[in-house]
C-alpha cells in the first residue's frame, strides 16, 4: 500500500498576534491560504521492518515534524514500520509552514491507510500537539484561524491568483520572531472587513531585506505584497502568469533570494492524497 500526497505551503494574508496569555502562548487571528509551492510525501510499508525516512534535503534533522507525528500517533494506536520519502521544495525559516505541512500530510496518509484507528478527529488531536499551524493543513484551502491557531473556520475558495514568493538568505526562527515582537507594545488588530486586506504584525520586526523585497515586488508589477507568517519569505500577487514570470526573471537578476512562482489552491487541490496497492 502506497500513499502519496502534496504538502502545500501556505501564506498568511492577515496575521495579528496578541501578547502572550496566562499559558505563555500568543493568541492569533489569521487568514491562511494554501499555495502550489509544495513538498511531496510518499508513505508505504517498510521492507526492512523498521522506520525509514528518505529526504532530498540533507539538513532535515533526525527529530522532525514527521518523526514527532508518528511517535505521538503510536502512543495511542499500533502503526507498522513505514518507509517515508519526502521531496522538499519549501524553504525553511520562511513562514511558509513547510514542516507543519509535512506533519499534516503524514496524518492525512495515516487516516487513509488506517481509517479505523487513525480517524480524522484523532489526526486533529495529534496535529495540534505537533505544532500550532499543523491543524490548518488538515483543512487546507482558505481558512480563518483563531486561538493559538487551532480554532479553524474553513472559508469559501477564493478566485485563483498568481504570486511570487521571495525567500531571502536571511532567516528568522519562530521563537526569535515572537520574542522580538513582544519587545515593544503594539495595537490590537481585528479581522479586516475584506479578505483582500493584507496585514502582518511580524513585519514590525522583520529583517530590513523583507521590506526591500516588498518594494521590489511592487516595482515589478505586484498588485500587493506582504511577508508571510513570522518570515522571512515575502509574497506578491500578480494579475497574470505572464506578469509573474517577467517579474521572476527581474527579481532573480537582483539576487534578493530564492524566487518561486505559484498560484493559490482550492481546498480540494491542497488536500489531494492518493492511495494505491
């Protein structure tokens, strides 16, 4: 039995972060949107009788979101040893949710392979234990997030849009970004009246290169641009695929970082998972 699935990246078109509460965690309000920049995950029974993880990215740590998801799931249900193959394209420390998407993809596959034991509700509980963004990737598409990211409301699919993502060489870990954000007071920001309104509290503490990338995206034809998540990737929407392609060539020549062309995904597209014998 072989299960294959996309692990799409996400962008935050809106992200407001409250100060930490009594639990020490930061309540958020956000809109998540899945995009076509994706990793790819394949899972099958292990021929060696023990877990195997193969990844094209040599920097994948031994303890990662895949191993954590599998370990937590096995604490409650029996799961045979697996051969896991991960082809990564989503850059790290980008705010694109690559690791979270990998974890959710594993849980979706386990649900498809072992539906009687790894139920959807079980997968959701494991997802939040792994990381705050992981539950979103079980819903995909366009969604509203509240609480610590675990209160999710699926929203209607939006019209597909083309975008460029620029990931500068400089990264920022999520803990470092939250620490920097808490170093100064900020106003509370509620959900906007329009889904098209772009906003991200983390732009207050982003490296200067992120602001430069935002400006260059707009110079090259982006209708709007914003840093995603806690950074440091910046995305810009474009009116057409050809406009995005032209801008990609120009931005690559400016050496601002890795440049990816993508489009937004519907819910069904972002959750595409197949099972074969």
